[in-house]
DNA sequence: GTCTATAGCATGATAGAC
DNA sequence: GTCTATCATGCTATAGAC
C-alpha cells in the first residue's frame, strides 16, 4: 500500500524489515528510506524506535490474542466441569496466529515472522512489550493446561508449554523459508499444513506419559 | 578466568555478551572493555566481529556435534537392519548439548544460550556459520529420522524435525531464566530435568499418528 | 602482541524553518 | 505534518608507534 499515509507506510515497512533482519539490525534510515518518508517522521509519529516496534506489534497481536481468548471461553463453557481437551486448547492457542496469516496475506506472513522473532528477544525493554501483551493469554491458557493435565506436576506442565511455544515460534519464524533438514533446499510450507502438523506434534507432546517408556535407552 | 590470555578472555566475554544481548546489540567496545583488552585486539586475533563470533561458536559446537555423530554411529551399528528407535535418536541429538552445559558449568550455560539464539538468526552470513557446522549432523540425523518413521511422508518428517529444533532452541535460550507461564515468576530449571522432559515431549511428537484423533475439534 | 589515535561512516534523536 | 540540517555519540576497522 504505497498510497497509505506516512504513519501507516512507516509501520508497514518497519514490520517487514524488523521481521526480516531483526530490530537491532534495522535502522530508522532503512525504514524511512524504503517508506519514502522523512527520517524525522518516525520520532514525530512514534516518539522513538521502540515506540515504532511497539505500535507495529500491537496492531496484530491484539486481535490475535482476543481471538485466542474467545475460543478459550467457548471451550471452557462447553467443558464447564470436565477438564478441557488438550488438543482443542492447543488449537485455540495456535490457530488464530496462523489464521491471521491466511487472512492478511503478505502482511500476516511478516507479522508471523516478527512474532516468532520476538520470542527469542532477550532485551528486557523489548521483551516486556511482548509479555505485557500476553499477560492474560498466558494466565488463562496456563490454568487451562494445568486443568487439562491434572496428572502432571505444575512444573512439568510449565516446561511443556515452553516446548510448545518454542516449536510455534520457530515455525512462525521459518515456515516461509523452511529448509529441508537433510539437504539445504528451501521449500515453502503452507500455513495450514504447518498448523495441522504442529497441532499433532504438540498435542502428542503435551499428553506424553510422565514415566519414560524404557529407562535403558540412556547409554 | 581473568588470568587467561587476551585472546581467550575476549572469547569468554564475547560468548557471554553475545548470548545475553545478541550479536547486533553487542559492540566490540563492550567486549574489550569488560575483558580488559584493547579495542584493536579483536581485529588482531579474529580479523573481524564476525570472525570472533565464528571462533566462539566453533569452540563448543564442534565437540557437541562430534559427540552427536558418535552416539548416532553406535545406534545405527546396533540397529543395523531395523529402523532405529526414535527416542534414542532424539536423545542422541539433544543430550550432548545439555551434557556440555553440565560439564562446563557457566561456560556451558552461556554456550547453550548462544546456540539457542543462533537458531533464530536470519542474517545470511551469520546463519551460514551455523549451517556449515551442522551440515553433517543435519544430513545424518535427517536420514535416520526418515528411516525411523517410514510411515510418514518426507515433508512431514522434515516439519517435525523443525518442531523438535524449535523446542530445543527455545529451551537452550531460556532454561536459565525460565518464566512460569501463568505468573511471571522466574525459576531456574535443572538442565537434566529440562532434557528429560524435552525428550519425552518430542519423542511423543515425532511418533504422533498422522491421522488426527478426531476431525471435529476444528471449529 | 599490545597500545594510541583516528579514519570513515552510521546511528537515534531533535531543533526549527516551512 | 513534513522538511533540512545537525548534534552527539557510537560503530567497525586500520595504521603505525612501541
């Protein structure tokens, strides 16, 4: 959308470059140059580089997280007393992010990549951008997974949720340019295909038995 | 080790800062300052900032990947004709990285974090640093997983390996300062505990049935 | 092998005209 | 709201003395 107003154009380009190269590796000059805007416009509209990232991130993550919570509401209303189904919980968590990609085309793909990247961001200030946005989702889904997996220790559930998030973040970041693991050939992965496969994988992982199948495989 | 020679001190500090803040966010001045070395020393010993990262990375990843391949050799020798056991393959891939942490203490923990971070590096030049080092491991383990999961399509195996790597990378990056998913309380996770849990999770994921349990959970 | 000094350029941010 | 010009600082890298 090269005809959008300056503020939007900056956000669009910023989204692309932050997603492709990362926050630190992208300069405001890169962004304003590509957006056909003046360098000073970033500070005028967003106060700072961090402000720009924040605005970009919230544009997508707000709707995605609202959708996640809506689906979770529906699941809990239907399950009411019984513990919720793990695969449904996982799908409620993952599908809205992948759906946004389908709905928004290139825009959505860029957001997915940026979101994946933010999960490995360790800068405290940038990280709290992400954590603030996820506070309610984290709390609600954490509780739901604990209820759905009552036989697991709390810490074990927490670990497994981290694995789920890691697998998701990696998929969001790379599914556009995924490399074959054996050869280095690139291939694109359809978001729907990646989602279905990821749900299967993580649902099996979350519900895995606590006691290892055999304790001799250790060597 | 504040008494090591300059070259080693630079590598140690570089490892710490690259792991904590990322490559782009760390300057050579940060490194040489903390290492009590001269700014020019980096270029003298390592030619460039990239050269330093490369040296740091190879110091650990070489031994880890050699160990991975040794264990894989043993598994394939024992299984010979039959397809190898998936959980053993996973353990062969994951355990050497976690073992290095146990053996090397703080050094190993820093390396784990750096390694986790490299998996979400998209800079082509830095990324090929990682891919070059992993070429043989990727090829051998890719083949082994395909043999161990003959009922799955090649692309499905490849996707699942990516999920495995994503879960691993996230765990390597965060296990030192893992946040509870519900509350934001930090807690440290013992590497052994994380490894065992990760193996269980990913073994279940890799061996998950292809056909979804029920196709109505879609909504 | 280590130092100082500096080249040469990029950075985020802002002041102030229009 | 957009521009130019510029500040102050940071960056990687190198030349050359010791």
